[in-house]
C-alpha cells in the first residue's frame, strides 16, 4: 500500500533518513519505534508529502506521492487521516468545529449529518462531553483524542498516528489501542503508528519497525521483533522490561 | 509551501566570508519576496470564494478584528498628528500673518500622506504582528501541516480573509485618521493660534482636491495589501518554535515599515510628478 524506495532525507545538515526502503502492506498496522529524534515523525510526514525526499520515491498504491502536485496531490492526500504528534488542533475552533472542519470544507453534507458524524466519532473516543470546549482548555491527552477524531472523521483508508497514546493514562491508552485494532480488523484500514510504548506496539502491530541512525535496523512481526538478534533492538526492549520470554507473552496469553 | 521550505534548506549553511554571506542574504530575500508574491497571487485568486457562507463569516471576523484592535491607538495618534502639524506649520505661517492657511496645510498633508502613513504603521505594528504571531504559532505547532493534509489550502482558508480585511479596512481607517487629524488641527488652530473654526474649515476645504483623497486612499489599500502579505508570509514560513514566532513578528513589523515608507514615496512620485 505504502512503499518507500531508497529514501534519503537530510534536514539541517543531518541525514535523518539514509537510503530507507520498506513497505506497508494493505490492511496491516505497521508500528514504527525508535529513540527520540530518530526520524519517526519525518518518515510519517514523507507519506503525505509534508516532506519531499532528497532521493527516492514514496508510493501510495500505484501513485507516486513524493512527486505529486496540485489536484493530484490533493486526491492522494484525501486517502489519509493523520494524527499529529502535538494534535495540531486549530486553537480558535471548538472541539466540535475542529472535528467538523474537514466535513464542512470538503463535503456537501448537511449540518445535521455533520453533527451526527462528529458526535459519533467523539463518542468513540469518550470525548462527547467536551464538544463546546476550546483546545486550550483540554489536557494534552484529550487534545490527542480530538485530533484522532478529526483524523478518522472522513473515513480514510490509511491512517497515520504519531504517538497516539503518549500523554494518556494507561486505561485510555488501551482504549485507543483497541480502536486502532478495530479499525484494522473490522474495516481493513491500513495504519502506520509511531509510538514509544512497546506494550501497545506489540499489541496492535502486525509488523514492528525500528529506526536508528537513519536506517531501519529491524522490520519484523511482533514475535520476531522481541526475538531479534539486533543489539539496538535488544537494548530498546530491555529498557522497557520486555525480555524474550517475559511479561508480554504471558500478558498476551491471559488476554487471548 | 513546504516545497519552498525545502528549497530554502539548500541555502541553510551561511558562508563565513562576509561578501558571500551578503550575496546569500540577498538571494534569500529575493527568494522570500518571490514566495510572498506567489502567495499573494494565489490568495487574490481565492477572493472569488470570499462570498461563500463560511468564508464570508471568516472575512467578517477578520474585518472586525482589524477594525477594532487598533481603533484606540489610531484615535490618539491621528489626533496628535493633526495637532502637531497645525502647531508646526502655524508657528511658521504666523510670521507672515498667514496662520489661517493651516487648514490647507493640515488637510493636504493628512489626506495625501500622513493619514495612510500613520494608519499603515499602526496597523502593521498591531494587526500585522498579531497575524504573524498567530500564523507562526500555527506553523510551528503543525496546524498548517494538518490543514495541508486535509487539503484545506492555507492561502484560501487563512491568507485570503486577512488580505481582504486589511485591504478593505485600511482605507476606512485612513478616512477616520484623516478626519480626526483635521479636527485636531482645527482645535489647535482655535486654541493656540487664534484661527476661528469656521475660517479653518473654509480654508481646509477650499484647496484640497478629490485627487488628493483618492491617491491617499489608494495608498491605504496598497499598504493594507503589503501588511497582509508580509505578515502572512512571515507567519507561514516560521521555523524553530517559539523563537521563530518572535522573529517572524519582529520581521513583519520591520519589513512592513520599510515597505510602507518606500512604496508610499513611489506612489506619491507616480501621481504628483
Ligand atoms: N523541519 C525540520 N528542519 C530541520 N530539522 C528537522 C526538521 N524536522 C525534523 N528535523 C530533525 O530530524 C530529526 C528527526 O526528527 P523527528 O521529528 O522525525 O524525530 P522523532 O523520531 O519523531 O522523535 P520524537 O520521538 O522525539 O518525536 C531530528 O534530529 C530533528 O532535529
Ligand atoms: Mg516525532
């Protein structure tokens, strides 16, 4: 569905992505992990051409999005919903207006239909009580959830999440995990999730990819990921107290 | 827009040698100016969408903000500008017993030059800087990126309403400045220079031509477009977080001031020589 072909990107004199190639298959949830500043957000932004690569191509299905312009780019971007790391809500619009914005700007739906859709999505995220609040009056985690509602309100086929659960309490974080998982299993939506939370990565990912030093050091199924021989990956796993036959597998067994 | 940012990245490392550095700065400025003009052109094309219900609402909000935000300062500045003009010219003219002519002097100077000029400076400092700060904050917090991903064009959604508001509000505020300035001059004339109000008004209306008013208002519209363009462009190209927002705001005020001066001179030249 999404494929990176030999992407190189230098930002501010630093090579953030160095000849990176990978594929996000249709209907799967690929989780990207990595240390802070590793280039996870930059990778995500290449998928919707908020950055253009110095070399290489980014494809969405058959379309080359990295070279698209104008109406063509607009058409490709409409297949995406994006949750930004900082939620990126418009500060002068209420929660309701923020979520309604893409519907109002891009569709001909009536006000009643818009209201129904928006409230549905907000209810899904336990945010229906905040409809008339402004983003500045919400906590970071609540803003994230509104941003997520906005990302899914147009029913996109691909959703990009930049740290959807950071700043959330563990209970709400699991709710979001569940939502991402449901979108995949019930609607077949393709997702790319950037996260620091390995537990949620292992729970929702069909593949996990680690970026380090501008390269992809591991790209594997969750099972293979925790058994990875790669040192960087092992250090990353240990830092979150996940060992090869550790808590996670036990946790999954009691779950399933 | 991000395309342009990307191009700029190529110029990022400043050369050390001062001569080359100077060249690079010139290059960057031209690049920025070209960018800003592209943004202006695209936003002008979007003016045809200004009458759709939602856009109309946004334009109205911007008109209101532009008009109200600076009214207090403009009132004081306009009044004192007129008073100073009357006093300065009046003191000179009194030596020839001509102090009644302060009416003409104040009126012509106000409507030709000082009205649009003073209004422009105040709007640049209050409204222009606020626009740059708002759009700059939106840029660094990825709100602009979010709009782009939703295919909501920032030029249509953000720049166009501000452009229309400033281009419409500037001449209106300039008329207000002119009137207050002339009244201020009249008061100084009556209280300090012994020129009767009636004589001042007669004198003020006798020599000023319609052309003076039109050229002044034309200037005001141009200044409004300049301020909107500079402020929006600086805001939308902000980088590096809160520091960048501060820089965008400062640059907006400085660039607008300089352009108002230079373009104001050029328009005067164009119409009066
Ligand atoms: N617009 C930009 N201009 C210059 N450098 C940038 C820009 N955006 C990102 N970078 C650099 O690219 C590198 C990767 O940034 P990125 O935001 O992708 O990190 P990340 O992996 O998402 O980290 P985090 O987990 O902290 O969000 C960083 O070194 C950052 O300084
Ligand atoms: Mg990031």
